[in-house]
C-alpha cells in the first residue's frame, strides 16, 4: 500500500475520504452513477460528435472532434508521466469499476469541464449555466462515487481542461483564419501529416491516427464539393438530421468486418461521418419532404 500511494498528495486523507464515500453509497443510486460512467467512454463521443456535426453545424463538429482528439492524446500522456494510482487500485473493494491505467488526471473530469466551459461561454444564458454546471459537477462527482479517482485527480482534470479552454477561445479564430489562408489542399496535407507522425512515435495510438486520416480526407472532399449540411434552423430539424446520421453510422459500424484492424475501422467511421453522412441526411430530408 505504501508503495502504491508513493507520490500521491495527502494519501491518507484522500484514501480516508474515498473509504468514507464508498461506505455511504446507496444501492438505489448505484445504477444511476454506473450509467454516468458512459459519459467517460469513447461511446459517448461516438454519439456526441455526430449529433453536433449533423444536428447543429459541421464547423462545431470539426472543432469538438479535433479538440477531443487532442484531449485523448494529452490525458494518457500526463497519466503516464505522473504515475499516481487510482483508489480502485489501492483498495479494490472501493471501486465499482476497475481500470488498469493511472489515475491523475481524471479524463472524465477533464472532458466534462472543457465541454461544459465551451457550452457556457458560447451559449451565454442562464439555461447554459445550469446545464453546463450540472454536467460538470455530476460527471466529476461520479468519478469519486464510483471509486475510480481521488479528489486530486478531479482537480487535475479541471486544471488541464481550463487551460485547454482558454487556449481554445484564444486560438479558435486566429487558427481557423490561418488555415483558411493556406488553402484547402494545404489543410489536407496538414491533416494527414500529424497522424502519420503519430503512427511513427506512438504505434499504440494507431486507431486515433486512422480516425484523423479519415476525418481529414472526408472533410477535404466535403468542403471541395460543398457536401456539408448548413446549420440547422430548428431544434426539430437538428434532431431529425442527427437521428438519421446516427442510424446510418451505427449500421455502418455494425456491419464492418470485425477481423479488420482497428486502424481501418476508425478510419472508415471518421471518413463516413465527414463525407457520406451529410449527403445521406440531405437525401433523407428530401424524401421526408416528398412524403
């Protein structure tokens, strides 16, 4: 135990808090918090990004996709560098889930803080504050309740997310203007260069590289031939478009041969979303109008 807790700030106090929290968990609340663990899995973003991309606007879909990809690379890197354990590693009976990677910083807290902050900042309203803060606090607390993170992990995730948020709001306009000046083909080259470097330096992240290559190619052709959908005019239109797109994406993934490498599956999924999903939604809306 002493070896596992080495380097963790205030180890005894944090472990005491986690033991106390595990002791007051309620069987009636356990299923709810187990469900919240879904928001810290790739499946959540497999649903979220198409909803934003197709149901709201492809520009915001691209932004969230690339910043989430950055987060999916940054968080494991920091975990490996710091090396602090999880409470479910130190005391297995605390954990309602058991993960083998390190705990600091919490990926769930990092993602929810970033997404919540972006939502509150760009949709400045009382409703945005309520929804954003509820999302941040619920997901962050769920990581403690489930026994998979210490409080210091949550604070670390928040700190990195806030830094990423300020980087995002300060770089968004200037970065997109810079890319626009470079031209479409130059942007394609840049979008393919990074995943190729990633394959060389981090072969274990080939699935991320595949997704980046697919998104880069699909976005290039969609912009070149103006295939992307315009921003939704109504909530009902956004819900319909995202529902149609998700249905086809799930069918596409479901029938993708399981024996193929993960790189090819992530490539094909991102390529399908960025190239084919918008025309399919346009076709579906045309059929709906005809009916």
